[in-house]
C-alpha cells in the first residue's frame, strides 16, 4: 500500500519546465512508496470531475508513473494540460451538479465543497499545485480549508511573492533576448524604431531583465513614463546610432501619462481581460509625433513555448524535489522558493497582497527608462532584494 497518495496539477499559462517538475515529483514519490495522481486541466479537474462517470474520470485523472513520465522533461508545455479556472468564482456549473449545492455571490458559485469532495474521494493525502498568482491564490484557500497543499511557483512574469524566482522566467528572458538580437538586423536595415511587447500585466520583471541583457530601453507597469520624454530619448538615440535605429521593450501593462491600458474580451475566471497591444499604441504615437517609422513585434506567446533552458530545468527539478521534501516530512501550506539566492520552503503567498512588483527605486532608472546597473554587490543572482 502506498505511503502517501499525492495529486499534482498545473494551472494558468504554460511555461517551460512544468514537465520537469512533474517528473521529479513522480520519480521521488515512487522511490518513497508514494502514488502520484495527475489532475488534468488545472482546478477544472477538481471542479468538473464526476467520479461516477468513467469518461469524466478519463478526461480529468491521469495516474502517473516512471514509465509515462520518463521522457516528459525533454519538451515544454505540460502533459497535464491547464486551464484558468477559479473554483471560488465559477460562472457556470457542470451539468451534473445542482446550483443549490454551493454558495452563490454576484452570479458566481464557490465550488470549494466539490473540490474537497473530489480530493477526498480520490483519497489524496497531499496536493502539489504548480502555478502563478491566480492558481496559488486558490491553493492558499484550499490549505486554509484543511487540505494539505504544497505549491510550486511558475510564471514567466516572475511576480509570485515569497520567492525571487519562478519557473519559466529564465527561458522567457532568453527567448526575448534572442528574438531582439535577431531582429536588430531588420530594424537596422530599415532604419526604424523597433518596439517589442512581452508579457507582464502587473509586474515588469520580464521587460526589465530583457532590457538589462540587451542594453535597450524598457517601459514597465510599475512606472508611468512621460511620453514626450520617452519619444525624445528614443529618437535622439536612433539618430546617434550609426545604423540609425533604436529598440525598446514594453511590458503588456506598461503605460504613459494620458494612456489607459486597453482591454477587450470577457474576463477570465480571475477577472483578467486581454490587453490590446501597447506596442501598437506607442508606434502610432511615435509616428504621429515624429514621422519616424516603427516595427512592432509581439513576443508574448513565443516566450513560453518550447523546451526550458538550463536554469529553468535546474530550478524546476529542484523545486519538485523540495516540494517532495515537504510532503515526505508531513509539512504543508508551503511553497518551494528561492530566498536570498538559496532554495527553501516559504509560506504560500497571501492572495490579498497581489503580485510581487519591481522595486523601481532600486531597479529602474526613471529618467533614462533603463534598468539600474549599479549597486549590485551582495545581491543574489537574480538581483532581487528579499521582500
């Protein structure tokens, strides 16, 4: 009989490295007489699972072993699939459940009762939840409801609190750096302003670190830039460059005075809507004010596709093993983390605090719209001061 029965799920956007976590949890688990059950499609796998329906069980439950996880770390994405499901605020219930079974607020249902029931009927002793702010916000709630939860942070935005690093961040910046360096030839050949958009709804780490390693300007959500000053900086640099071009990278949530982020589509389960391209908006402003032509490149989804780089494989494998350290020692309510540059277990973040933000006073040059390059002595490798 298994010592422990562990569930594992991935929620939110995919990033490179998720499969490495899954494999490590399975391998470490089987070495310690644990049974690992994959829950497909994130939190949806626990809200929509009907254990009385074999088709539903097949759709949402995936028993994991060394054989079916042996090669998964060789590619990106997640074999468990993902969804943006918030069990606390479900707009629509599965057909087999009655609305009267669950508390309702403002047209949404809290399905935590169903989640706990399925966890119980699956006889899971632990749940390993891999995700970003949204996924882990419900993990924190589930922990408070009595389920033993261990979390692993992943997001290429690198904005989960209580850790200096999230799986997916290194690969995202590496891909952004490569794309920008390649596109220098095109932007330079046509003597234009090159504008690159990356993910970063609330935090600008991806744009900031991409700018750091490519030596270009950046705009991040934490600081509203002065549009005229930004344009003057870019045009002045363009004309001073022998090839007569200039580059800037923008977080999707970047703003300037007088500009409001444009959103479209229905909000997802966590209240987020798609953001219109701030890159296109900036290009229009530059062309209207200066007649300079722009090339806009949206790098967003390309940064989260494909296999992980070395750093993400290393961190993912280590986070998976740290999570299993917690499980095997009977600890819960914790998250694998990097703090002061060292691996550790930290509390699952309090959702009320929201995402971690760039400290603009120490990390961002508000006059030059660049990263700060000075005063890095004593900081951990990812240059983030502890919270």
